[in-house]
C-alpha cells in the first residue's frame, strides 16, 4: 500500500527505529466520496461531505450512548503515507516545516485526527458530516468530543 | 506492563482480532508529576500541571515552527490498559456506557488525545501545561492545534 513520494528540496528524512513498539487493530473503515488523495478536501473545516464509519461488528456494543454527543473524534491510519520525513515542504507553504508542526499524513505514526459531526448511528455504522479522508481509510478509534477539554477557540496559529 | 483490572458488573469484553494490522513507534516520553493513575487528574481540563515532552532526538528537526502555535495535541499510548472491554462502568458514572462514548484508557487501541498549552521548546523537549497522564507515558505523535478544525465550543454532551 506504500505510495512513496520522493523528497522535495529542503525535506529531511530520519532513520526510523528498527522495530515497532506496539500494535494497532484496524477496527473499521471510513466511507467517503473521495477516491484519491487529490480529491480529498485539505481538512475537515473545508469539507461538508457526508460519510459513514463502518465499525467491525465485534465492537458495535462500544457505541452505546455515543449518540448523546453532537461531535466525535475519528482517529484513522493513513496507510499510504511514508513515515520517515521529519521536515517537509507542503505545497501550500512552499518552504520547509517540521513534521510535528503540520497535520500532514506523513509522520512517524501516520494517525490522523478529525472532529466530525455525528448525524446518527445505525447498528455498527455511524453517519457523519465533514469527512476529509480517502474512501476505505482504516479506522483505529472513535472518541466523544468534549468542549471542556478539546475546544480552544482562541488558540494561536501563524 | 499490563495492569489488568477485573470487569465490573455490566462490563462486556469482546474478542480482539488475532493479530495487529499496523505498528506504532514510541517517539518519546511525557514527564509529569503523577506517579500512578490514582494521582492523575481526570482530564486536561482539571489539570494545571506542568510537564515535559521528551522527544527521541532523532525526531528533533520535526519540531521546527511548532513554537508558532499556542496549543498542541499530544497522542500517547496508554500501555497499562486492557484492550478488550467494549462496555465499561466508569466509577464517575456508575452504569455501563460504550467504550467509544468514553475517553477511558481502556479501548481496542489505547491512544489518548490531549490538547495542552505549549510554553516553550528546548532542543528535543517541549515544556507544556495541563498534562494529565502518568509520568513516563509513551508518546506517539505531536500535532499543532487548529481552532478552525478542532474547536467546537458549542458541541453537545450529556
């Protein structure tokens, strides 16, 4: 599944550790209208797209009471991204920036974080709005969104 | 490292998949004043504690420009939690709730998500405020906080 892009000028790769330290399960898939990375919106703020989260039925009981929340976090695994670039030149920026100062899929652990609107739950499937990832992306977690811990409307960015 | 707690009445375990689907690297450690789970605040909103994020030096270049942000996400691996409970009875709730409707460490992929204030960066170390985890917790990612995608002050919860 690796879709390696060559490094651009200014990009720096690091040597990854020799082995993994822990393992993740893919617990479902995210269904979206986007068939390639080129079709994906840049992030959830630029998306109004409807999607579905198809959870492995063995975990369906884990959704109990999730419908009490208006928004949920999806954590998903960006399985097509290389993991060794530590300094990147994003197309929209045009100059290098550290990987941890970007929300790029390219990072040592390619985990994305997306807050989406929860529209409904049917069995082991969530209906959501504001999806931004490729159709079929592996899901690794669902969490309720807590404004008390997660919302910082005045957070500063460049 | 497994610190297994027995299931409480109303709790349900599921059979986990036979093998992992992907691997994570521990890219650093989070240093906090809390030596046990009992000492930890319930979440970052109830914490004013100072902490340090000690990144593996091989990834230090990844911090370039992160100081432009006031808040960052820490993703960390809760390596003492069991992974098979799909319905839990949190002490503060006193009745069962689905794992994905909780921010409990107990979940199929024990990844925690914490927005903290970024106070400064010294080499491969971040100084942060509002930490809530046990001292030494393995770090798996750092991301900049974007109010545009991450802040929903009116998100509804029960």
